């Protein structure tokens, strides 16, 4: 700040300087610029205007002693003040009444006024503190000012007096600043070029005294020096020589050389553009999210404008966009030929519109692998390792998983696919949860900064690759919602285990929030189970639910009642012997309900989590896998549509591992001790028949089997028990359910406690029993809401193929009582059988896991037993 203080003729400058220093305190440096006229005052901390200085000088009675004239050179006040000072209002009085004023800084606050999604507490404090200063927001556009990793925010804010706003030209600089903050550029005030100081740099002239004519001519004619110049430099050299040539003949020679050089430059430019385009295309094939993506997005996307918050301005905008007009009443033509001509023109317009619609439909359909007319569609399910989730930081793990997801979607294996399903809990954690738009809003989050990077990038890749994506993620949402009267968390957010469905254009078309939780501390549920389904452009309607939902009526069975024929099923299943290993129950559920079942499993076999596949209803599996090591792999299947029974089934060879390999898979165990059981006699060439009952269910067993005598006493072999069950069981203490079962299960010895277990060393085990045939008939009275499956498992922890068994179910009445009879038969001999059963659920006693969870308190989750461990 420069003050020009003119002394009177009676006072010397040095004496005047001492007086000013006395007034402005010790912290102020005062220097005499001139012995006659000017004093420069620096570091003024309390006096910023001419009026303040004059008042202080009058207080000290200096104006009376020294005749002087005070003139303020710069009237714009720019002050750097810590946010805490402004927010607390401690020293904001310093700025009151000062005009004009410009305030800029990294305030690290959110407010909708400058484009943030919401206004936080710090934002309200800043707005309140600046309200009395009569300043206006200078930020323009919606370009982020802070960028770190994949996060972008607008936290650098500028305010100024209205008089400075008109010609400010506020903008964000995209140049590298060695900081997470972008540089902010703007101009204050107008520059008067007519009266401003002349720029001496533009007045450069030749220094003729140092001119050496001989050297100049030698350099001018030294064409050999041009050999190392590029086309641009050669053209510029030729142009300069033409302009400097004085002789007409020589100038013409130089002009011709200039034409040749210019033509070479244009050719080099065209060649460079061609090479750059080819390089861009090659880069797109290798990395579609690299330079090619940035170039295309920069061309097609414009700047986003923050929403107008002023109600009055909103009314003006709406009135301008949707103007009201009086309705026009068109008279009928009095001439018949005009009517015919009008009808002909109308038909022509309709024909043209129909033609355009057909062309548009052809363009859209040409981008998809399957159509409603096809007998099949192409689906992919992902077996995805979650092993690193428990050892890495949430931000790092989520970013790495997202990159792997995108890599799978962009892989050549995914090229023919219409839909890809990803597993439960494979992507993120509670600490990296994302907001998800409601499907009713018809939002494509791609490049929409209101949503987190995870949701944005998946929407973009769905649009780029033209595929339906079913993604399970951790969703955060504002609390409360709708009619939910339950208390909210302290941060005012729900957190849901959510399946999000993107269509081929990146729009969110479905969102399912998991209802039947398997523990999952920190996760909310909806008030009621949501039966979520979505339609596709290849003529199939899907339903979707998650993991533990499979064992309950809501929402899984309600989708079947609604006629849904295809299910997208993300899961992190924890397999349990002898009835509930992952692929075992997936195939059984798909068979019973005759639906196409797309199951994508998280892969962490050491804690029992693995199992993915595609199942074609009663026609059995298309592809399935149970892993003994964590893996990341996309499994591709050509899925026959349920309503096309004539469609071929292209079953893939089984990916099967030995019992020794599968010993690495951790497995839970059912409570077999609560079943009614009997041992299978270990005698050779035997047939065995018996009946077991428990409560309402009775099971008739008829077996033909052979016990081998060719094994040694030191070798291990499996015994078998026949079991029956009608009762309530608990799932790891996290939920209860009523189950029904008639089964044959393997045991490591003759005791019931060994049933549903495996030998520690499978290499020493022999298959001692060969089952030639098995028939199980289960009978239960009543027509209640039961769901009973054909259930089987071999020693490689995979179910038998559906062609190896027969399953039937019928209702009949006897003595005025209705009975349900279920029959399951083994038709191909097997010697590696672990389980052969009728297993199912009684939904009349426990409709969902929510009943147990509502009455459970203080659940302690062990990592091996819980459905997921969150960070």
C-alpha cells in the first residue's frame, strides 16, 4: 500500500519521516523515497485507507504541526486472512467498510453456492462471516480447484466487491502447479493502454553500430546450415530471407524457395496428423481409458453449470423455456383435393418417421450381441478374489478392484457379452461407499461429479462397452428416507449392501438393497424387502438379489411369483456341508424354480468363500466352478432363454479339482446331531430300505450299493448315514430358519458328530462304497409354503449333473388330508458321493432373516464365520 504524503516547505523530509513512524508504531517500516515529496509506508496492519491515516494523524496532532497532502495510490484491498479468523468473527471488523475488497483463499469448505453437492458447517460459517462485507462470489463454472488421486472438489473460493466483478475474468488454470490445488487467475480493474507506461520491450531496434555486413551475407547464403532444421524452421528461415532480400531477382529466387519449404511444411503437418491419429487408435486398443478417452471426452463434454438456487431466477428461467401460447384452431379445408393432399402428406410424413425409426432401431441393435428374436443371450459371471481386502487400506483396495473390474469389462473375453454380473463385496468397503442415483431419476453417473469415482467410471465403461453391468457395492444414502422411522446414524447416512444395474448407455436402471443380512455390522436394511427386476433390450426380464437372500421367501421367491425367468445373483457365500455349498445350492435353486441363474462369487477359499456359475433351470449348469485358491476370472456362457425350450444348451467341461486340492477350502458344518439318523450297513452287495421320520416329514429310503473289500485297514473311507429333519436351525447364530430334509450324508467314522466333515488327508482316503441306485421319497402333510430342492454333492464339492438324477413332486389327498410327495433318484452309479438329498425350506415359520436379527443384540462376528469383514 503506497501513500504519497506531501510536506509543506517548512518541514524537512527526515523530520516528517520520524513523525510518521511514531504514529504507525514500531512494526511499520517507513522509507523516504524522495527528500522532497514522497514517503512509502509498508506492512500497514491497522490502517488501510486514507481516512484511517488522516484520523490517526489528527489524533496525534501531526496535521496541525505539518501542512501536508495525503493521496492513496492504490485503493483495492487484498488481504490474506486465515479461515479461522473469518469464521470466528475475531477480526472480520478489519474489513468492514473497506471498498473495494478482494478475498481469495483455500477455505476448504463446501457450499452449493460455488458448485458443491451440499453446504457443510464450515461453509455456513464462511457465508455468515462474509455476509456483512457486501462481497460477491467470483468463482465461475464448475471446474474443480482441488484434485488428489480420483477426488475433485471446489474448495478454493474468491469473493470481491461488486465494482471489481465486471471485468474480473476469474478462471482456473490447468497448468501443473506442484500442488493439489490448481492456480486461480483473475484480473482486477481495467488497464488504460493509452495512458499506461509504454513497454520498452516492444521498442526493440537494430544496433547498427555493431552490424557486420560480411558476416551477415555469409550467414544469409549458408544454406548448408539448414540441414539440421525441421520443416517449420526451414519455412520460417525462407520467409525471413524473402523479406530481407532487396534485389527483385534474388527476392524471386528466395520466394520460390519459400514456396517449396511451405509445401514441405504442409505435407509434414498432414503426415504428422495421420501418424498421431494412428497412434491414438493403437492406444485405444491397448488402453481405452488413456489419451484416446481424454481427447474424446474433451470434445464431446462441455462445462457443467451449477444449479441456479435463487427461486426468483428459477421462475424466470422456467417461464422463458416453457412459454404459454393460445391454442390454435385450424379450419377444415373447404376443398376435397386439399383434404386428400393433406392426408397424402400426412401418410408420407408417417412413412418417413417409420423409416427413420427402423433405421434408428437397426443402428441400436447393431451394437448389441443379442436381440429379442434370438434363442440365446450371452452372459458373464466373475469369480473375484477378495483376499487383499483384509490387508490393504480401503482407498487403495477399492481403486485396485475398480481397475480390475474395468480390465475385465474391456477384455476380449467380454466382447460378445450382453450382461456381466460381479460378486458381492468384491469392489469396496464402508469407508469408500458411494451415493447411487434412484432408477426413477434415469441418471447416468458417467462424468457426473455428484457421484463418487467408482459409480462414475462403471457408468462410463458400461456406456463405452455397450453392456449391462450388475455391480454389488456399498451404498451410502441420506437418512431418513420415506416412511423409515428407525433412528439414523450420527453422520445422517444409511449404508446399504446394494446391487446396482447399469444399462448399455450407463444409466442406473435398477437398485436392490440387500434385506437378509448375514451379520454385516454397520449395514442397514430397508423397512421391507424390495422385489427388484429390470428389463433388457434382448427380451429378458431379470430379477436380482444377494447372497443370503437365496434362503428366504422375500424377495427371492416373490420374484418367481411375479414371473421372472432370469436371476442376477452377486454373492459372497460361505459354504457349509453337507447341503449348502455354493454351487450345490445355486444349481438346486435354479432347477427347482426353472430359471436362468447367473451367480458371481467372491473368491477367498480359505474362509469358505467361492462358487460361481451360470445355470439354465431344469437343464442344469452351463458353466460352474468351486475354487481352492483365490482367483480373478470371467466365465462366459451362451444362455438359452427359458421360453425357448428348443434352444441348444452348450455346456462347458467341468472345472473340477481333486479332494486334496479342495481341502484348502474352509467349510462350515450343519447341526447333523439334531437330525433323526440311522447308519448305512457296510456290507458288500447290499440293498437297504428304511423309513425315518421327524415331526411332520417321513422319508423312505431304497438303496442299492456295493461295499469294496479291496482296501487296507490303514486306509480311510467314508461311512454313510440316512437322516431326516423337520425343525428350526440357526445359521452361525446370525439368523434362524425352518428346514426340511431327507438325505444320505458321508461321515468320517461311525459317529454322528463326524457327519458333514472331511478327512484331513484326502490322499489316504479310498472310495469304499459304490451307489448303484438311490431312491428317496419324502412325504409331508399340508399345502403350506414349502420349497424343496434336489440336492447332491460329490467329493470335489460340486453337485451331480442333472442328467444323473431324477426329481419329481406331486400333491395328493388321503383321508381328507393333503400331502406333498417329493422323489429324488440317482440313476447313474457313483462312488464319490458326499450328499444325496431332498432339502428345502419351510417359509411359513420364518419368512426372512430380519425376524431373528431384530431380536439379536450384541452380535459378535468372527471373521471366518461372518459374511464379510468391513473396514
